[in-house]
C-alpha cells in the first residue's frame, strides 16, 4: 500500500484506480469525493482508505461476501460479547484441558 505523488499535482495508488488531483494552494480533490476540497493529509488518508477497501474486497471475496456486507457485518457488536482479556492483571491460559490462572 503506497500512495504516490506524481509531479506535485497527482496522487495515485497501485491498489486502487482512485486518484487525487491538486487544485492549488494546498487543496486536493479525490476522485470518489467530488465537490470536496481536502488538505494534502486528508487526500492521502482518503486514498489510503480506498486502498483499505481494496484489501477488504479481496478478503470479502474469499468469504463469499461483498465489501459492503463484510464491513456492515464486521461493525456489528459480537453476539458472543467481549473476549476475556484476563482482567485484574491475571492472565488465563488454556493448557491440557483446563484453564489456569
């Protein structure tokens, strides 16, 4: 995942077809955010987000879901609750068929 700046006026990525174009005075417009002028940092973050979506798409395909289904389902609260992280400084370890502290 690498956002490339070409000639100070174009940002591209090898993982997504989306681009950002400079509109002068530090402003950038991103292809999937028409009508918004962003800072350099925001445009870079937007392209990195598009790269992340491309990565999620590759994983979603392996599970037989769309990107939107994957993101929607993954953002839901787990029906199993939070994993026990061994609160109070105690670490729990599963060994030989029983739980040790």
